[in-house]
């Protein structure tokens, strides 16, 4: 899970590839505000380097993050020293208190290997929702929409670094194997590293069934955040007004 080399270039690579973190947060908050008002707290599960949290805290008074990768969490901590950040697994985490909104973005839930793990993760997220709270989950591709053998390549730069990334995504059983190679040039020289991820190809019914088993009513919104859409659930009960 995202070692130091990847964590150190993560923001540069994905911003350079066109990921609009602020724009995604604006969409997220539009969805939230359509379902509840007076949102005071938010937990971002699998917060990575904290880029979404940077903008979420502009709209929500109290935000926290949770991340399994320690290198990614260190980057987030340097960026957001005043934000509580938790080193924990989304399948088992236990925090004090609940939140008006819980998010799990950038297809991070796809790292669950089975439907039971997916249910465990969504169950922990729902358990940390206040009654009437909103849970937003950004899925990975559905099996029928995944392009087997997809190839991507990008070169991105900042003031002191250039990173070239090439990647190929293939089907491996019920998952996507994303093998990415990086060349990083900076004042220390040129070096190569790889990052390989297995991301499960859950189908739409797997997600909706997992939400139900976790005790959360959910719908799938097409074309929100990305072509993969966005799952939005609410925990039964009286929410904020």
C-alpha cells in the first residue's frame, strides 16, 4: 500500500494527470447539501495525502482523516497539521464519536478483496455516521465497463521534479491489476520505481447489497465525480436540519 516513493510524488502525478480535487469536493458538497443541512463534521476514509480534505475543511467546520498507508498519512500530516488524522484500516477502525458525513473517495473501497470485506468497511463507515448522516463512496469500475489492457502514459513536472508514468491495467480474476512504472528525475538524479495495485471489480449490486447489509440506504448517481459515478447512502434516523 503506497510506499514512500509513491507518496512523495502522488499529488504531483495526479494533479498533472488532471485530477481536480477542488472540483470533486464542490460536487460532493452539492450532493451532501441536497440531503442534509447544517453539516458540522466529516470523516474522510482512505484520505491519502489529504488533498480532498484541504478543500472539504473550507465547507465543513470539523474534518478528520483516516488512512492505512503510513507514508501517505505523513504527507497529509505535513499538509494539514491541525486536522486529526488516524492510522487505521477501513475494515476495522473504531473512532470516538460520529460524523455528519463520511466519505471514501478515489475508488479506495476497491482495495477490499471480497464482498464480505466490502460489507465490513461500509459497516464501519455507517457506524461512524450520526443518525441521518450521509455516506459517499466513489467506486472502482464495474466489471462490464472495465477496459482490459488499458494503457496510460503521462509526463508531469513541478519546479524541481519531472515524473514519467506509464501503466497498464489488466483483468486478474475478479480484479484489476494496475502495474505502473515511474521515472523520477530531480536534483538527486534519475531513478525508477514501480507501483502495482489490485483493485476489485465489484458490480453495482455488490455495492448496493453491501450498503443494505451495513444498515445504510443507498443510491448510485451516474456521472458524478467520474464516469464510474458515486454511491450515496444515508443512515436511518433524524439528521441535522
